[in-house]
């Protein structure tokens, strides 16, 4: 008896058809593209969230150290640090007031080891305790958004730095922003005569429309961080 295998049986024995293989390859491509998109989305979100969390962390640490050591600390945001490293973004720094005068001096922005300082009670320069470099995609800037909801519940913000500007004649210069924490744990402005921050905020954004913020109520030492997935006039902040 002459028997022949059916086309279906031959295909089962011989493996995948070309059409089936192309379909699998196409499916893998779709899944890979979706995964890469999700990864890039998470990376961009992480960059802007990191800025608010790091600023909050340093202010919290500054309060603890200022009270413990009995002298002021500064948290400094530098939008354009002169590091010589191509592509490095803004920098947030934790600085101790080695001069003990409640004023940020230029020499205090140097790393302690660069000035041979390893004593926490030193009274000469070298006050930079620690710094954190942010992504170059993040800025302390509202960009083209115009205004954004105030995380403190006030009127919409039209400036990314909603705190009195620091003393430009001191080590702050014209571009740096930040706060001072006194030995009582109060979070204060960097003005010539520092004032307790009643209700202030700093807003970080990226070019894709994401934002994060830090709200500060200096008298009570409250520091909170927030995230906004997409900036709009009706969007609400999500507490981090």
C-alpha cells in the first residue's frame, strides 16, 4: 500500500515554516521596542525625581548636622559646576560653615581634603562635605511651562526657585541657589541677613514635561518632595 505523509505532517516533522519564523521575529521586535520604551521612560522619570529626593536628603542631613555640631550648614544647587567633565549636569552639595559666620564663602565650596582638612571642628575653608551630580537633562527651570502648581498650596509658581535669592556677593554668586540651616534646625534663606523660610519651593524639570519639587517650611523644619508626571495647569503633585 502506497502511503504518503500529509503536508501538515511533513511540516510538523520538519520544524517551523518561514511565515511562522517571520511572525516570531516580528513579535520579538515589538516586545523589545516596548521594553526599551518603558526603560527609557523610567530612566527619564528617575532623573527628575532624583533631583528632588537628593535636595530633600541634603536639607534633612544639614538639619541633623547643624544641630549636632552647633554650626550652620548649607545646601547648594549649582546649575553649571566647573568640573571639566563633559556632559556633567547640575550639582547639589552639602557644605559646612567652616568659617562659622553664617555666610557661604567661596573657599567653603572646596572639598575638605583638597585643603588638607580632616577635622570637623576646623574653622578654615574646605567646607564641601559631599556632592551629588544630577543628570544633564534636569534643570532648576520652568522652561516653557510658564507656571506650575505650588506644592505648598499657594498661588501658581512662575519661578522655579520660589525662595528669596541668596547673597550674590557671597560664595553663592549669581547662579547658585540654596538654603542655610542654623544650629537650631531652622531652614533659612541665603540672604545677607538670613530669614526663616515661611513657605518656599524649588522645582526641577526636564524637556519632556516632567517635574519634581521640594517644598520647605523652615520654621518647623518640614521638607517634602513631589513628582508631576506631566506639567499642566491642572496637574497635581504626587508626594514622593
